[in-house]
């Protein structure tokens, strides 16, 4: 039985080149007949590994290194049947009912605004190890 549905925006930050990007995953929680809970993920309509584990980590689009994601935002999707006052519509013709949905373009996992890339630190915002800092020389008066 599906116990929870959600869309989760997962953010990735590459620890190699510091590029940031995000994807929207479909997340499902499922309780099997023995009472065990399972979590399933989908990306662009296909089954996917959990983005929160090394096995499901995405490759950085900049350098190819793989990094585990973290949840940035979440939108729960109510599971049916829900509350009796919840709006719903009977489907009397399973094939013809809202047939256009079968031809609608896929709302891709990357179809949202991506984070602004911070870029490298500006010159002078850190001190290189090779640079020596010294205290100003004191003036001696005769």
C-alpha cells in the first residue's frame, strides 16, 4: 500500500568543482504485506536509485564526479481516497477521459530554474599560503 507520495527537489553540490544543480524526484513510501516500509524514487518517469545514497548519486554536469544530494524542498501529493470532502471526478471512460494527458510533454526533472553558480572566490578574498603578512613597522622617534 502506498502510504506517501511527494515531489522532492534534491540539490547537489559537487565537492570537486563546487557546481550546484537540482532535480525534482518523485518519491513514494510503500508498506508491504509484512509491514516493512520501502521508499521508491522516479526521475523523468523512470525508476531511479535514491539520490540520498552513493549508489543513486548524480554525476556533476561540470566535471563528472558523483555527489549525494540533499532535500531542498518537498511537495506532498495526497494519496487517495483522502477526505470525503476532497474534490474528485469520476472516470467513466478510462481511455477517453482527459486523453490529452497522454500526449502532454514531460515535465522534466530539470525543468525549473537552476541555482546561480557562485563561481570562484574573488581575488583578495583569501590569503594564499605563499603570501606573507607582516605587521606594520613601528616608528621610532629620536
